[in-house]
């Protein structure tokens, strides 16, 4: 088995729900609950599920932008919560997050060359002519012309802005790249180009990748493993081909039946509130296999075959 690069252990994140003029806490939003996930060097994991299931929150927990309510995230076996000063800065060099909306994630007042150079300067990785060459190398890798160096984000297309965001993320030669819906705002042809770039980087730079997307087609192209998330919990984890051809969890089956493999089209039935969760299995109110035991016992995510994990009383 390859060494684990990043690992989430029982990671939980709850947000207080505040209402009224006094902003009193009246409940908890269960964004992420008891998630276990391991990412190995050079491997790619696709994280899928309906909007609001906790994917983006989990991404921010994995890079340390959010602190878990419970559980821990480890990078090279060191808990992120223990990192301070230079060791925390080293983490930010090795783990990078690419956001969904390149317009909001790039400083509109900075030129392209300043945006790409910023992490290199912060981490003292290059200066002078070396910095200049590195900027050109990164733009070339992203198939961007060096003539764009003096432009600002609002003078670029959406696809070009996303490539600039990727160039910035790759500037520090990270070991892990977490992409949160990086092609959601792009048209099909530009999105396909971004996927090709990520796939090439995965192989040429031995880059570990967490790819969050509504598009199962994109995930199937790019990822070795798919993790399915529902209401803050992982319900199935399996190698991509196995999950797509023989899903075990009823929720995964419903996702695969969604229109055009696009999870923006929700499966049938109303999703419960993440504040008032059903007892037992969270999917039971929409599940065709639901039985009394599902209301009483929440099935844990367990490995029922090599590399295949599922949280269901009746599957496989």
C-alpha cells in the first residue's frame, strides 16, 4: 500500500445556527460528521454528492482553513492542529486549494505575474531572474501566453482566470492539490482542457489530488477512487470503475441515475435538513430499501471488500 499523505480521522464540523436580533444559537448545522478519508501520493480521489452535502467544508478542513469540531486531519502523520509558525507555512506550501470561482479568488488589483509570483515570494522560493523564469514556466504549463503577465483578472476570460489560479496553486510545487468544483463555472470545452491539464500534472508531477465536482463524467476521467458524500457523511468509497459499474449504496445508485451524470439534478425525494437530521441512517427517508433497523441504527462506513467501503445495513 502507498504511504498516506493526508488523512482525515473522524473529522467533524458543526456550525452554530443563530437567529433573531440577539443572534442566539438555536441549533447546529451538521456540515461534516465522522469523515475518514486517506489520500496517497500520486493518487486522485473524487468527492461527489449533492449541493450542500459538506464537500466544500471538508475541503477547507483538509487544508486547515477551518478547524474541526472533533477529529483531526494529519499531513505526513502530523496533526494540522499541532502545526505552528514555520511548520504551518510549510504545510501551506505543500497543500494547495483551488476554488470554484476564479473571479472571486483572484485579487482584481493585481496583475497576472503578481498573482502567480505571490506564493513564490511568500515562501522565499524564488526572486529576481529565477522568479521571472518560474512565472513564465507556470504560465506555459497552464497553456497561457506570457503576454498575459501584465493583465488583471477582469481582462481575462473565465477559463484564463481559472488557469491563473491553477498556476498560482502549483507555484510552490505542492504534493497535494484540492480542487473545489474547478470546472463548474467553465464551458464544456474549456472545462475539458482543465481536466486534461490536471490529469497530465497528476502523472508528470506525482501530484495527489482531491477533486470535488457535480460532474461524475469529469470525476470518472480524472480520479482513481470516488468518495460519495450525503448530509455530511461518506456513504460509499470505491475504485472509480467499480463504483460506476456496480454501486453498492442506494444513494450512489440514485446519483448515477441522475440526468447526464450531473449531480446538479437532484435524486428524487426531499433531502432532510442538516439541522434536524433523521434518526439512524440519514438516507433512510429517501431510500427504497429502508427498514425499521435503519431508523434505529446509523450504519458505519466499513470495508466489505478490498478497497470498497459502504455504510448500509443491506449492501452489498
